[in-house]
């Protein structure tokens, strides 16, 4: 299983929930990376605190 933080509603980091997802399978010509560490983008903090509205629940992260 893969894990991801999902923002359930905007307002606070406490509104993030760690969720399990099926590990994706690589399609021809692509790879699936086993990420051990990632960063937090400033845009994510704006989304979490509601300064950049997005639909929720929202899987955050792109770094």
C-alpha cells in the first residue's frame, strides 16, 4: 500500500489525514518511485489554511 496525506477540509494541519492507497503499477514506458522523503511546498500551506481554496478532500503534494 502507498500512503498519502489527504486534506479533509481547509483550516488547519490537523485536518490532514494519512490514508492508504493501492500501490500503482507502472505502465509501459513509466516507473513507480518508492519515495522515502519529500518536501512541503509553500502552496500546500496556503491550501491547508484556506488561503488558496481547492475542493476537498484533496491529496496534496507535488514535490
